[in-house]
């Protein structure tokens, strides 16, 4: 491990700012328009977290930024003024992921096996627990306001609605299959997920050799998740970003998981994979 490790990146949807967080406990803000120049450097560094920054999320169509950390806190910033706004408390374990749709209600996940929706304007939050033997959430993605998906370290994939405390529809078991064969086989965790904004398409990644596409329904009578397609990718898929209008997606692929070194995919290359999702795809 190194204090220079980058653990999370988020960009504003107006293509102005990129936020970078890592093991140095800071959030560094870059102006995307100046990146690539020899003198490119952070326009500001936001301090305050006491441990590594593991999650970042912009609120859609705004410059409101949220950061989550291993110190169990969420910090909110206003990048219009490049200032810190407030700290949100509630999680009892390190935060591993966040996302935010249009409403000012970020969704966060942590090692305490809870999912929390923060009602920032009302100074309160909702707590969701998968229950039973469901593992901790590894990733979260908002589908639209009030709806979100979580992927778990035991391979489960769940759809949630703010109005309900339990997952909506059937939970997908072993979304990325099993590691090993026979009685000793264990489910592969869902390491990352990302939904195409205001659509029904979700992408998930693990270390099974495939980026998987899913159809997410939020209709009252048919709410749930169904498989669409698989795209071969060798290695640990640690992050996914969907491109505009779903024309492509970018996957961050590595030999090892994002937050540890407990597994290794031999012969995998640390790289970005750009996957075209064109008209020939059978899910469009």
C-alpha cells in the first residue's frame, strides 16, 4: 500500500471537474479542461477525512460532491464555491461506495451491512438492511430517484426502492457465477455496478471473465432484474462507467481487487477497457 494510491474518481456531468480520492485522506479537484497540460495540477485539495477516501459521487446536474471514507463519515462539498458544507454521520464501518441521482439524496454502502439513503435537506437518513445471510454490499448505483441497485460480496444483486425496507423483486443469486467447482465452489462477489442514467440498463463486474449487462424494471408489477448480455473481459473489473446514451462503457480492469490484494487473476493486465455498445448489441 502507498499513500499515493488512488481509490476512487468521479466527474461532474458538465465535464468541468474531476474529483480524485485515495489513501492520502484528501479529495483533489482537477479542472478537466486543463488536464494533459504539463502544468496541470489540482485547483484545490479538500482535507478533513481522517482515513482513506474510498467513494466519491456528484449529484446529477449539480456541482454538489460527496465523499465517503474508511473513517465512516461522508463529507459534502459545494464546488461552485470550492468549499466544505457538512459531514454526515451514521455508518458504523468503513464506507465502500456511493451514488446520487437528481434529488439531494445520496445512497451509501459500508462494511456494517447497511445501505443508507441520506435526506440531506431534512437532516435525516433511511437505513436498509438486506437481512438474513446476505453479505456486505460492494457497490451501489442509482437507477432513478428513489430506486437503486446494490451488488454484494456474496455474489447477490438486489433492487431497492426508498419506500420499502427490503429488496424489490427477486434477489439475483450468484450474479457472476461460482469460483471453483463441486461442493467447494464459492460465489464470486459483485465488485462494481453502474446504470445508464434514466434507463433500464445496468452493468456489473467481477473476476469471472465477463462484464454483465442487466435489464432493470421499476414497474410496479414487474419490478426486478433480468440478464441481458455478457462481454468477455479478463481480470478483476473494479469500476464501470457508462458513456452518453449508452453508446459505450469503460471498465477499469486489474490483476487484483480495488481495495485489497486477497486475490489475483494471472495474466490479466491493469488497463482501461472501452466497450462499444452499438446497434449490433442484442439488448438495444
